[in-house]
C-alpha cells in the first residue's frame, strides 16, 4: 500500500518535471547559450529597422518566444516564399527577425522533425499576423518549405508582440 501511494504521489512530479518544466526553447538549447550565439534581433516597422542590444530587457524574451512559436507550430504554412516576399514584409509591415551566429537545431514537435535555423522572421502586422503567428525561418535563407503557422500558443505570441511594441 505504501509503495502504491508513493507512486501515485510522485507521478505528477515525474510528469511535470519531464514535460511541463522544459519548454521547447530549452529543449533546443540552453537559453544563455542561445542568447550568446544570437547575432541580432531586429524589429522592422514599415521599413525602419531597430536593432536591439543584448542588454535590452526584451532581447532574451523575443528569442525564446520566437523559438518556442516555431517548435510548437500547428502545421506547415504552404506558401511560395521568395526573398522579395520577406523584404516586402519588412518594408510594409511590422515584424521581428533574429539571426544566429550558428544554426540552431529546432524540433517542430507536431511533426517530430528537426530543422537547422539560421534566422527567423515573424510578422506582427499584416496578413501573416492577427490571431496566428506565421514563422519564416532560413537555413541559411528563407524559401518555400521553411515556414510554419502557430494558432494555439496565443500567450507566447502576445508576449512576443508586447515586447516588440515597447
């Protein structure tokens, strides 16, 4: 009886420790290492580019939330992507781009596939924003098969948008 009680009492801790405590961003890399190996976080606002310094209060949050949105994406986003599409987004909308010194390995959980990610662009306004997050990623460049959509992780998206709009 005591053994059964111990297993029942310990089960939530084992489950929480194995699944709830480790975010997808932390599965990919230690946060400190990811931040240290990030070349740039650039916020685009209708053609104006603002580079965040590493000591900015949102620098780490933007990186972590962007990686989490990619890792927890609901599905691939079927779209023909060209460099001009990304540039038009940067010129005509608001969004954030993160570039890494070394590609990061990111597992998209829903499809159990790992991608090398050299950069990420997430639109905050326009047709690729709203009630969803479209995540474009490059390895090394953006192209047709490198975009996902995340409908379900609204809290992470809102946190990202909040930091960008500061």
